C-alpha cells in the first residue's frame, strides 16, 4: 500500500511539471489573429453606445 502512494506522488509530480512547462512555453503570436477579437469587441462597444444615445 505504501508503494502505491509513492507511485501516485511521482505521477502527480510529473503531470504538474508537464502542465507548468506547457503554460510557461513561449508561443508565436499571429499578427492578424491577435487583432480580430479586439476589433470585434470595439465594434460591439461602439454599436452599444450608439444604441444608448439613440434611445434617449
């Protein structure tokens, strides 16, 4: 029983290590893709403000 707990701890440490490594890995940034979401959110914000002004 004690040996199983040790093996489980090793597996847990390996999994946690892999997750941390994946999160800290540098990734390339796409120029166009990184601008689409802010542009869409900006347009929605402008449309929302325009609707507020028109409804007053």
